[in-house]
C-alpha cells in the first residue's frame, strides 16, 4: 500500500510548482519548469557598454551581459559604494584592491595586469 501512495504522490509532483522537475526528450529540464531568475539574468550581447546601460539602466544581482567592445562580460554590482552600476568583469589589480569585500563578492572578477 505504501509504495502505491508514494508512486501516486510522485506522479502528482512531477512538473508541478514546488514539485519535481522532469526531463524532456534531450535529457534537459524544460524551460517552463525553470524559475524566471534562472533564465532572465543574461541580458544579451551589446556592442558597447553605453548600449548595455541604455538598454538596462538598472539591474539586479546576477544580471550579466556580453560587451563586444571590451570582449568581456559585464555584471550588475549593487554592492558598489558609488551606487548601483554595471561593471566590467575584467579589472586591473590596482582597481580590484580598492574594492570592499562585499563589492568583490558581487561579481566574478578577472584580475588583469
């Protein structure tokens, strides 16, 4: 009896909100079952940082976009003391040293010489 109840519960929870994700024919979780935050953080590819900022004047932690001009990813860093801002992932060693611990933790920086 217990196994049939568990099986019915499993069937009811598959693909349901707060349930169990299923896999599609390619072995991936269908986009409809992913939380919005998992797929909406990438803001796209932009020619310049000016174009990125014009398209997304504000953001939230984990937002990122690729900027062709700098050949790097830019991240939204709401921990910056100067206010909320898009920042280049690539940063000089001197500039990185000036960041607070919170600012450093908000972006996966690549320190360049």
